[in-house]
C-alpha cells in the first residue's frame, strides 16, 4: 500500500502542478481571449478527444494488460503496439486533413477564423497517440520520477509557447494548439529514450490480436465517455452560444482540480491492480484506498463550492461569474468518475471488458436523453446535472458486475455522503453567506473527516489489542 501511495503522490505532484499553473494562467487568458474564443477552443478540444480515441483504438490498454503476463517477450509486444498505433494514427490524420472543412464547418459549425487551430489540432493526432503510449510504458516500468520529470518539462514547453503566442504575438487560440503539438513532440522524444530497449523492427500479429480483443470491447465505453464529457459542450456551442460555452468551459477548468487525483490514480492503478489482485489482503486494501480517496474528494468539493465566486473573480473576471453556479454541480460527476477504477476492478481482472462498454453506453443514453429534454428548458445548468445522472448510473452497473466477478465490497455509503454534501453546498451557496461562515463550514468538514478516520483507527487498534489479549489467555 505504501508503494501505491508513494507513486500516487509522485504522479499527483506532476499533474497537480500542471493544473495549478493552468489555473494561474487563467487571468491572463481571460483578459485577452474573448468568451467566444474560449468556447471555440473548448469545441476543438472536444473534437480532438474523439479523434484520439479512433486514432489508437485503445490498443495501449491491451498491450498493458499483457505486460505482466509470464513468458511474454516485452520487446516484441511493445514494438507491435508502437507500429500499430503509429500506422492507425497516420491514416486518421490523412483522412482528417482531406475532409477538414466538413468536420469544421458542417459538424462543429465553427467560424472560418478558427480553421487554422482546427488544422493544427489534426496535425497533433499521431503525436498525441504515441506520447500516450510511451507514457504508459514508463508507468509500467515503475518510473514515477522520470514520468513526472517528463510531465513537468512537457508542461513548461506547452505553457511557454502558449503565453508567447497568446500574450506577446496575439495569435489567439492557434498558439494554444501549436504549443500542444510541440510539447507532444518533445514527450515522444523523451519517453522514447526511456523505453528504447523495448523498441525494435518486429511485429507479431498474435500480440495485436490479443490487444484488440481486450481493447475493442472498451471502445464503445470510451466513445460513450467522450459523449458524456463533450456532448453537452457541443450542444451549448451549437444551439446556445459560444459565449455560454466559454463560461461553462471556465467552470470545467476549475472543476478539473480533481484531475490531479484522477491522473495520479490512473497512472498507478493498473500496475497496482494486476500485481496485487491475487493477494488475500487485496479486498481490505481496496476498501482503505477507496475511503481515503473519497475523504479527499469530499473536502475538495466543499472547499471549491464555498469559495466558488471568489475563485472566479480571482482567476477570471465578472463576465464569467455565472461559472460559479456550475462548479459545485460539476463536482458530483467528476468525483464519481474518479471512482470508476475501483468499481471496474472485477471487469478488468476477468478481462470481461464488454461490461465497461455496456455501463458507459447506458449512462451515455441517459445523459443524451436528459439533455435533449432539459437543455432547451433549463439552459446550461442542465448539462452538469445530466452528466451526474449518467456517471452515477455507470458507477452502479460497474459496481454490480465487479461485485459478482471478484466479490467486490466498497463502503458506498461514503459516496452517498459525497453526493449529498455537494447538493447541500449548491443550495447553501445560493444564500450568499458571509465569507467567515463559509470558511467555518470548510473547517467543520475537515474536522469531521479527521474524526471519522481517528475513530476508525482507534476501533481497529482496540480490536487488535483485544485479539492479542485473547491469544495470550
């Protein structure tokens, strides 16, 4: 467990640093970029998400699943994955460039002035796919320090180029996507050197076949996850306005503070899971980690909710104050999503990945239907609510399947507490309470969490002492 926590903290440091810097840059960007430009940037970024899924077919997850298997030639396995992802992503790039006007104008309905950022985004497709693949290999080699160094340098390059382009050269959002492209090229070079001993001019169809058998059933789930994350934004940009999408994007950026947990957890989770699931202590260890993560999420949710308006005014400007309304509600789907690795453990271990697809698709359908009904009537605020319903549904299905596969048992009452807390914070935030009272609420939450862990630790110590006394007698 301590190895897990140590690696989690190292991975978390790099990811939280990136989010902190991104948030600190928000005042600079909001003073230069318009809400429409923010909305266009969010729309193109969402499009990149779906293209990235198609450009690698999640092959890296199938390669990762075989990584720890006995009698595996890692060089052949990893080289097969490399050439497969490279070929597929280049094909997608060519198709995208040949049909870029259709996707930009007919599908996304963006203005012609945003066509160059869209093309730059397309050019980053192979780079993004290979960067992700090499980064995953570095994690499976258990090199968290090297991974974090690469992440930090990647971040520095991306932010430096973005600032020069946006602030100094005034090139707009084109600079942001150009910075992403250059940073990804660096990451390929950096992580490629770390993993060079695994690369060779070799290819085995059997490895690709096994990887695809594992990864293909997860594609519908990933696509559904993309729809969950991005469909609401696309509807806002297409049928409400890019200005409203820009405001909602600010809320999403601030809610992404949770992603430092998500990135760190995903980076360390699967190596931990595949190495430890056969151990007798695994169920108890899983429950402890789940409880710790949920406690952290509750504390962050309350803190963000209570100070959401001050955060918006500090990091943006009054034009974006409406984003404070969305932040608290976004905490619910974001937190539930962070717990998916826990509840999908049984599915991953059993290789029965079709249930991941089923759960995501069911959740996606709920999100889609609810958005079509509620968005025209209630506006943007319906987007985080529908997303929360989708994520909770997916969570329930995954937990049910995993509990049957590996007899998974988690303290789900803590998740109910988190959702109830977020809903209560949303209600309280509408009363415009004084800053001191809101600070007291945050302090009370921290104290309650501390008492909860202290009580359970004390109970555990007492039980252990009684057991020792009983044995001595």
